[in-house]
């Protein structure tokens, strides 16, 4: 969204999703000032119908990954004078004569950014960072207790394929606390280990319900905790996406996602593939010892990094009256 607003400062920019989004509040909080409207649970056809009657040109940047949806969208826009950029590798749907072949970006955020660059016809500054608010930082500072021991955050709640077990969390906590670390277990949306059981099994494990912190949004408190944390342990998913925007070093348990595409934009990530590390192939059955070893490797480096793309802006961008960025 930063790239879109930079490229098209005078355009009316709409961010749309066809389904509900668990990050809807975070979208409003962090992207609201970059776009003119955020429409959730709205089809692409409805979005286009609401904006195609104006005098200016309309452009659609389609972040969705389903080949069927992309083909349908491309076919529906043929001959309508609407610029269309489809997600990689379906960018061929919007290929223009004279364009040079280009490598497919590996990370999702880079892919989305590259689509905006293609539409603009120039390179744009890349910045995927998010900032929590003062209230979230104050709450996180209190939760961190100002200790000098490494602060490790564990999150095991989520959908069935991304959920860690109480046995895993207890074993990881016992092992890392014995090494001198300060552990914080954060309950995030979704199902997962019972907090009362964890409190009984590991008395030194501090427990936080992210939804119960008054006056602070869940997404903001996770961002702020990520700023303080030396390490985050969890499965791939929304919480890890948020941690990546504040460059939290991570140990990620992958349940089969395409990590080359999803992997957060940091080199400080250790990915454990459950299909290789677990006897059943499930995240919940990855041995705690494997996770502890990965955590110890990450803590040994104790660094954060932030890749940077210099502003290579050269060509002047075309202007569009409305740019719609679409996500499933």
C-alpha cells in the first residue's frame, strides 16, 4: 500500500478482500491512511462496478493466488479498458508487448510490491515495516518486565494445521527457562493449549491473553511484543507475519506452506518443516528438542536485519483515477 500511494498519490485507492479478514483492524490501523477505502467481503465485480463509471482510468492489482480466479478476472476485464496486474506467476495475463522477462520474486510481500511496480512502470521504495502505537508499547514494556534474560515469545493457538500442543509448549518452556530465558506465552485467536493447564505444568511460564489487554488492539500488542522479543516461536500464520514487520528473529514450524513464497522478509528465520521433522508430518508432533535446538541457534546470533531496496525511480508513473488492490 505504501508503494501504491507513492506511485499514485492522486488516485483513489481501494483495498478489497472477498472474505472476512482477521487482520481487518490492523489493516485499518496501519494502512487506513494509505488508501481511500477498505472493503472486506466484497467481490471484485462489485468493487469495479462501484468505480468504473468515473472519467478516469481504472486499474486492478490482483493479489489472489488461485489460477481459476485470476483467469476469470482477466477474462471479465478484456476489452473494458481496465489495466490489470495479476499475481505471479499469472502476471503473464497482463503481459505487454516489449516487456522484458523478469524473475519471479520469492516472497509474498515482494510479489505484491512488484505488481505495483509493474503497474507504475518504475521501481519504488520497499518498506514492509509496521509500528505499534504508544499504548501497545507501554503494555509490552510492562509484560517484558525489563529483564536482561532473552525474552522469547511462544504462540501455539491457530487453525488445526498450525496449532502446537500443550506438551510441546511445556517441554519447550521447561528447556529454555532452564537455559536462563524469560518466556512469554501469548494466546492469539484460534484454538490451542489450555492456559490453566500450562500455568500448572510450567509455573515460570508467563501467560498473556492478547485479546484481554484493555484499550490495545491484538495486532498492536503483538507488534510491540515483537519489538521487545529476542525470539518468536510459532507456526506460519498471521502472528508470524506481524512479527516479521518488526524484524523479530523467528523459529517457524511449517505445516506444508510454500515457505519460499511465504517466508518473512528477514534472514533471521529458522524454518522447521513438519513433514520432515515430525513422525506424523504434523506441526503438533514436531519433537520439542528439535524446536529448542533451533531456538538456541537463533539466540546465539542475537541480531536483526532489514533488507533494503534503494529508490530506483526513473520513469514517471501513469496515473489512474482508481486503483483496486484485491486480496482473497
